């Protein structure tokens, strides 16, 4: 049983501790579900925890429960332990035992045993409590818990990659408020990888396999800006790859599945990964460029919904051009990942590659595919195997460090100033001359030139009247209530049963509900509790969609509207309504 193995680990740890310190310590065993998906690690036990022989006190556990509940778990389903299995203490001037900060040698004693404990439990997510725990688990002494930043890390322990979510310790005053930030930002992302392969049962005898694995040295999850803490030689020896995701982070985005797969493969190969999600990361551009300057490769990943590379990735590349130093990108190989819903992944990749080469980088590996949803990718093991091979190819490429020849794309372009004013004058004179010549020629061919001009003016007047009538009709159409306009424009011929909620953010009175039942539609003002998809936006943007000036899919891609629920209804919207 795993519990027996854990006890053996603790006994070995107690023996080593006694030999090195000549002290007998009562170590507190880890507790909870040894087959659980989540493992919580605190730094060391407090006096109350020591007296109650618990890893966390009841009120501290309750503080963590909102996060567990948000991702569909309870505290009974997790495993809890400490980095140091006892309370470091000293005798004060009054002769009383009081807690003290742990020493480096204590961490060095306990860390190997904590690694074995992690490998034995084999969690999908490790939650660290406090700065020191985060630093020891990731192997980076410069890291601090910063809930306002994107801090979901991947670390390699005994040849396997684990995801690490850092939190403050529940005993700290700001824990509750900062936990809310984590819940709002990370819930969907955490649920996604916790649910991945959830149907696979964990092997009870997994601990026997763990004993045979070779311990891989710790790798830093990300590079800190303070270069003075490490020598240039040690930095150059570390293998770090920066991963930039330019999508919107929706659960059905297949790019997210591919990124997790690539991260897993590269981490197991001993590479340190730092991932930046542009849609939610609050890291400054200077910080991102600092990460990239220490990377031996960069992954740029996007999902093509209709055409182009998306405004987030384009804005990021623009910032790289305007604010980046050429040395940051010089000869850095690109892993370009482009997955489309329908088509145009090749055009998007060409855009990415040309932009990267212009910055000074070089082509590495590409992953191009057209996949409808994340579920389609997750369930196709052939595709997943192909992604693994791409990641391995990229690793081999950055390991080889081949010599690179100069290319024309790197040559500085020289621009010549053209006297625009002179050209315009010449063009105007030429146009007047041609016009005069044409009028003369026309007058010579047409017998009654004055009658011809009159007829032309009459035709123009009739066309003007026609356009005025059409414009007036459009104005009347625009003044109709939204539900009525949706009813009139409903053109669906197929089978569909769905409820669509349209939320007008700056005018709730215009909130509209569309209930589709095959060829019938019921539309009315209001708001309902449950719907297949919720479309949110400002009134001006939604009115442009109603007037046919903007498609629903285009508005969604450019961020002019937001949506949640069944995104396939967004793609079908123009096929359901003739707006």
C-alpha cells in the first residue's frame, strides 16, 4: 500500500535527520487521499499542528476549500504534506521553545524525500503554500508567490513533469482576497488538465516503478530578471524555452491541448518551460523580452478562427519590433504552431515566420493542422503522437546548434524619399489633359451632346431617389425592436433546438432571448438562467451585427463581443439569420 511506502520514506528521513543532527524528531506523516489528483505542500508545521498532529489546521483547510470546490474537488480528495516534516524551533531567552526559520541544510535533507513522496502520490496538480515551498519545489530561490501574475508552472521531478500552482499560506491575512484572483483566472485552465486522461486509473503499484527511475536534476520553471544572482555560465547551461499563446483561452481550443502535450515532452527532456498566455498574462513586455533573451527556443502558438493570426499575437509581435533588442531574437529558432478551425493555417504560419525572421529569429519546426475542437484532438492518439514527435524534433534542433548563414531577410532596407508634391501635380495635369481629350472625342461621336447630358442627369436623379428610398427603409428597419428583427431574419432550414441569450452590457433593457426550435423561433426581451450560448457586447457593436455591417464570428475574433457556452452556434449564426 502507498501509505506503507510513505511510512518507509518518513522512517528513512528520520534516520538521516538523527544521524546528521543528533536529535530525535517526531515527524508528521502526510495525510489524505494517496491516489488523489491534487497534492498540497506547506513549508513546516506550526506549534498547533504539531500538538494536533495535523498537516493543516481545520480553519486553514476551510480557506483552501473555495478553490477546490471551484475545480470540482473537496478537501477529502486531496493529499496534504509538509516540506519539513517537523517544526524547526529554538529556545528563547525565557527558556521556551519557539519556532524559527528553517536552515538550508534542513531543506537539503528533506527535499529528496519530498521528491519521492511526490513521485509516489503522482498528482496532476501540486499546490505549494508560501514562498519557500515554491522556491524549493521549483528549484528557483528568486521566485515569490504573486497571485496577480500568471504563475502556473511545470517542473520535472524524477523524470516526470508536474504542474505547480503557488498560493500564499492560509495563515496570511491577504490569503482570501488573493485566492479570489486565482479562482477567477485559473479555474478553467486547471479543470482542463485535471480532466485530461481522468478516465485512466492510477496504478496501485506505481511506487515500484518510481524506485527504478533516475533522479533528474531540478530545472527552473522560469528565469527571473535579476541576472546578478547567477553567473553567465550557469545561465547558459540551462535549457529554457518561452511559450507564447495568442488565443483567447477557451476550453475547446485545440491549441491548449497541443501546448500541454509539448510542455510535457520538453519538460521530461530536461527543458525549463515558461508559458505566457497573452489573453490574461499581466507580465510586462520588458519581463517577457527578458525571458526570451535567456531562451534557446521560442514557441508561438495561435488558433485561426477565420483568417490571420489574431490581434493579440499581432500586437505582441508589433511590441517585439518596436521595443525589442535585436540580440533577444538573433538566431533563436521558432516553433510555430497554428491550428485552424476551417482553413488558412498555412497563411497564418507564413505571417508568423516572416515576422519572426524580420525580428532576427530563424525557422525551426512548425505544427500546422485543421482541427475542429479540443475534444477531437484529445481523443485521437495518432494526432497526439504526431505532436510528441514534433516536440522531440524541436528539442533535437535546438540541441544541435547548427551554424547559420546570412539571409537576405536580415539586410537593412534603405528608403528613398520621393517628391510627392511634384508627382501629384504631374498626375493632375495628365488627368486633365486626358479628360479634355475624352470630352472632345465624345462630343464628336454623339450627335446631340446636350440631350445626352440631360438624359445622364435624369438617370442620376432617379438613382439618387432609389438610394434615398432604400436608405429610408434601412432606417425604419433599424428602428424595429430587436426581437422582431430576429424573427423576420430567421432563415434556418435545418434541425436545431437551442437558446441564445444576448446581453447588452451598456443597456440591459435591450437584453434579448432567442429560442430556436427547428424552423420556428421565439424572440423576446429579457434574460434567462440557462442558455446554450451567451453573447455579450456593447450596444454599438451588437447593432453593427444586426445591421449586417459586422459578422458575429468577426466580432468575436476581434474582441468586440464576448461569448461563453456552445461556440458552434456562433459559427452558424450567419446561416441562421439573414441580417
